[in-house]
C-alpha cells in the first residue's frame, strides 16, 4: 500500500474539470503533513467537489506514510464549509467526516471521525491550503497538513 500511495502522489497531475461551461466544479491535488501522535510524516491525494457553486464541498482523500516504517493509511470522506467569497484571497474553512484507518501489518481497519479546520490562500488558478485535523479512530490523532490544488 505504501508503494502505491507513494507512486500515485509522485505521479499526480493537478487538474481541473468544467461542466456546462461553469467554473471548475471538481479538482484534485496533493498534500503532505505531520501526525503528532505517531511522530511521522504522511502524504496524500485529495479530490474535491463543489456543491452547486455554494460554500459546501465534498472532500475525499487517501493518505499514508510511504517514507516511514509505520505503514499506516487512512481513507477520508468529509464535508467542508468554506467561509467568504470564492474570489477572496484568503478563505477559512471547517469540516467533519468519516474515515477508515488501517495498518498494512494486518492489525485491522478501524472506522473513525475527522474534525478539521484550516485556511486557503488563492494563488492565481491555484489554492495553497493549511489545515489542522483531529482524527478519532485508533486513538485520537492530531495532524497538520498543507497542499496545493486548483481553484474551484
């Protein structure tokens, strides 16, 4: 699993989609972060869907620790609310959702809950984001992550 995640993250191409001539409704990007409890780095890929141009977003992601020996992975399905106008330079956001956390060593998969908040900075056609997340699954984990994705 860690090899697959590493290859996907390295080969990921940021892309934007457009439907019916509207502004981009879906985007994909990459991110990296640090899990404070496990004291390890992680990386991931993320897809985001804009809900009819409003402040709501559906965010899915998969992440793992390909560079560390923990072999922990996590799949997330979250809902996010963005505050402010899409054209604003800086926009904060909050969200929550479900996750599945697992280990490649066969210790099983555990369902969990994500609570997160962050801010994104518009850089032309891209958004740089920084977020803090609490994950409650195999214990409580606090992580800090940052990444880049196309503007929706």
